[in-house]
C-alpha cells in the first residue's frame, strides 16, 4: 500500500534502504513533498497565449519535483498554432518560482511589456536524468519558438531544485554553443538571455561563487546592488559534480545561489561512498522507491543498475593495462562509471592463439607483482576518500536539507532558506534579491537599453583566440633566420624599415595587424577586444592572452618588422641591442567575461 505524503515517508524510505536512500535524496535534489499547486486564477487565459504576442522580456520558470504544468489544454502555442511545452502565468502558478518571475508584472503588465511562463517537463524521479534532460530541451525549444516570432524579446531563466538542474544544463548549452555559418544559433541566441537564476545549484563547483564569470563577485554584470551574505559562499560543492561546467557566453549573467546546509548544492569533501550512491540514485526509479520501499520490483530495478555499473567498472579496469600500477582505486572507478553520462572506452583487442585460446600477455602477468601494493592503496584510498561519510550520515542530511511539514507548509530544511534568509541585515531574502534583479532587467528591456554584452562579439573573440592558438602552434615549429641589422639601422633604431630580401613579409597579414615596418597600436575591430599598444623601449610586456610567450633578450626596437618567429639572435660584429618582436597573427582576445 502506498504511503501518504507526509515528511515521515522520506524517513521511512531512508530507513529501509539505509545509506542508499541518502544518495538518492541528494541526487534528486528535491525529494520533498510538493504542496498542491495553486488553482488557476483565470482559466480563460489559457489557450489564448501565443508566441505571436511579443513582449520586451519573458521570464521562463522551471519548478521542482511535481511543480510543473500538466494540463495540455492550457499550453502555450507558437504562431502557427503548434503546442509548446509551457504555460503562461495565469494558466499555472508556483509558490516557489512565482516570487521571482512575477516581480516585474506590476510595472509592466499594463503595456504588455513583460510575460512569465512555466516550462512543462516530467519533473519526477522515475528517471532523474531523463527528466532534467527533457526539461533542458523544452526550455530551449520554448525560447527558440518565442525568438522566431519575436526576435527582439529578451529572456530570464529561473529554476529551483530539480528545476535548478534543468536551468543550469540549459544555460550551459546555450552559452557554450557554436554559431552556425548563416549566423543563427542552434540553441537560441545567447545574447537574448539577460539573466539566469539557479536556486539550489546541484552542479555548483567546489566553493563556487554566486555569480560565475562576473566582473564583480558580489553582483551580476550590469546590476550594482551587491549580494553579500555575511557567511559568504557556502562550502563544498553540488551533489552532481558531473554536471558542473562553464557558462560561456552567459558568464556574468548567471546567479548561482546555495544555502549552507543545503545538501543538494553544499556537499562536503571526502564522501566517496555517498557520491557513488548519488550516481546510482540518478538511475533508479526514485518515485517507486518512495512509494513502495524495497519491494521485488524496486529491488530488481536497483540490482539491474548495480550490475550494469559493476560490469562497466570491470571493463574499465581491464582496458587500462597500467591500472595495477596506478593510484586509482576501484571505488574511484565505480564513481566514474556510475555517472549516467559515462561513455566506455573501446575494448582493447586481445590476440588469439591458433587453438582459439587467449594467452595472458606477459605484461599482465607482471602486474601481479603490484598486487600487494595495490591492495594497500585500496585500503588507504577508501579511508581517505570517506573521512566525512559517517559524519554526514549521522547528521541526517535528508531532514536537515528537505525538512518540510506539509500540513503547516513549514519548510524548515535548508533547501528552502532562499525565501527566509537575511542577506543584508535588513530582512532581504535571496529570492527578493533575485526578483529585484529581474525587475531591473525588465525595466532595461522596456526602455530598450543594453543589458548584456553582445554574444556575437564574444563569438568573434573566441574564434580569434582559436585562430591565434593554431597560428602559435605553427610558429613554434617554424624556423626563421633573422636578418642582420645594417649599421645605419643600429645607429638610428627609430627608423628601420624592412628591405626586400631582408625580412620576408607575410603574404596575407591578419586583420588588424600593422603593416611591415610600422608598429602602431592595432585598432580592435568592432565587437573584438582591445589590443595593448606597442611596447615602449626598455620594456618587454607579455602580449595579453597570447598562447606563446615571446622570448625576452633585450630592449625591443620600435618599428622593427615582424616575422613568424621572435628574433633572438644578434648579427656578428655588431653591438646593437637584441630585438623582440611579436608574431604576425590575429591578436588573441581577452578572456571572455
């Protein structure tokens, strides 16, 4: 018989599965009872919402487990009438996400300049990976459909709990994509995304800050209001380290919030066994475990997952001929292969004798000599990597994180701190800060002001960086013979034009590169990063962002023509100072912010 929806259900489930349930709870990041969604304020609004109704800004909300629109008759449609996996605010509401994405409505609803919608996705634990992957796909699909109808619309994306994982993955995909040759973007134009809010970031890096890639670590780019809770960033990292990554074009536009004690985003170090259980939990049917406990069906599901992971681990060890000599433990291998995104290496081929037998290679037999040392490493590695495992289990992280009383709607777990914390000593919560940021973005969108750096310009810089790196590799392998400087050039280093046959000029100078014999500060093209001015005599500055540092052997000679290789030799019989020149390649851009 299925249990009720009280908080004790999670504890009973945890008691049945012992530590495994802890990993499942941490992995899903929202294994807490979801209150009944608010009733629809005006059902007549549903079915009328279309992407053809353009807005200055649209906020896309992604709720947690069970917090998603389900009624297919109330979904958003595109300009051709095709149904989209989203519902407009008014046709659905979320007590958790509403305070953020609804904040700008009071100032923009009258002139139709702002809209809030909710993405529909599985939002369950039948297969956590499938659910969040589908959520990220739906988020991008909805954004692209709106962009197709309203190319000037700007977006904010907000997610909490399981929805936070969805939003992180969608933002990483949008921010790290490559632009198509025709100028379009496969996952939507990243320059249109002006803000991303992640509440309880399970993919957060170790001791990660609040605003990844921002110029000021205390606030997102373009918003001067600081976010400086007295305790600083929460220690530890997200419960799903395999989902960690950079945001690319969206750096500086992302707010990743994590409350200390929220095990979903603030897990301590050295809990290897729990990491393994987290990965297993992402692949089992958590909903069935919560309803039934350890039943024949759920036990078979768990056994299938464990068996597959064990086989992958043995295959990984077998493919690594030097594994016995390495420091990698078998627990390390289990954690690696249990990641749902793990892709096994191609199996090594083993020679077969004429009689069909497969002889054991001599080097494999030699590995047996390392067995005693390997066993010692296994024991030491297990102890070191689990120093905090017992302490975490004893602290009851499930209740500490997901504590919730459905009858009183009392959310006492740290997973819900974002609505109740005080970040400035004046009672401002994290959610209120995020709402103020979205209101700022919506106001700028309404006024037509720029709110973020141009993604196309960032794409140009990234392409220039790749070209510069490739050219630098070519420069390292090429050999250039320096031409001896004439006495007149040595006497007057300010005027040393290139002579035919002395220094070969490049056949196709890179855009923005100085002409031979001239060394003015290059002018950066529109949208590209600025390039430092030419060095002053007596100094040898390192080119910013360059992939290959220029050797320094003396004072640079202004006006000296450039070559594909820095000049490091002096002509015999002269006393002229050595020259240091810069390779004639496209200047490397500043790091993308």
